[in-house]
């Protein structure tokens, strides 16, 4: 092996695509605008509301009667919604967005099922659980609208055969 400087060749770099007019302040402003856009998405706001509501409800659950630790499972499901939405928005590729969407759907449906269990076992007040169920339905409607907005043409096939 020869490691002398004569072998250094950076011709593989695409210097033509390098933006000499890069403005870090402009880039920062664009990132802040994108963060505001994501933060203000109706589905993300609803996910955060679901988290807060779930947290309030599970605090009413008697931990001694909660043999399946439903309070922890409900919190875990509610906690997964917002980060996956942000991940889908940040990834932008259709396949990545859909992967996150499937995970979001699974956690929201589990949370919905857990409200039924809590009702059956009388772990939390039915009225509170009904409010959570109504909020999950509102989330579902926002979810459908959000997913329908994904750009199927903006993708890089991953050879797993999903979402095509």
C-alpha cells in the first residue's frame, strides 16, 4: 500500500454542484420556517393533545389494580405518535413517510383498543375514556388527510416491495 500524497485525487467530488453563494443565515431561516411548519401541522398538534390527554387519564388509574400495566402501555403508544410524524415529515421520501405512517396507525389503534380494556376492567372513568376515543377518531381523520398528501413520485425504491 502506498499512502503518499501523489495518489490524492478528489475528482470524484462534484464541485460543480457546490453552491458558492451559500448563506448560513438564509439556511438557518429556512430550517426555522420548516420547523414552524411541522410544529403547526394539525396532525402533530392533535398527537400532542392525545399525549397530554392520555397522560392525564393514566394518572387516574389505580396502579395496584392495573395488573397488565396498561397505564405504561397507553403512555408508550401515545408517546410514539408525535416523533413518528416529525420523522415522516423530515424524511420526505414516500417510502419513509409510509413506514412512519404505518407505525403511527399501529400505535393509535393500540391506544384505542386499550381504552376498551380500561373500560372493561373499570381502570379509568368511562367518560374520560370516551373523550380519548373521540380524540383518537379526530386524529384518524387528520391522519387520512395527511397521508393522502404524500407525494408518491418523490421516492427512492428500497427493493423491499412495499408501497408500490
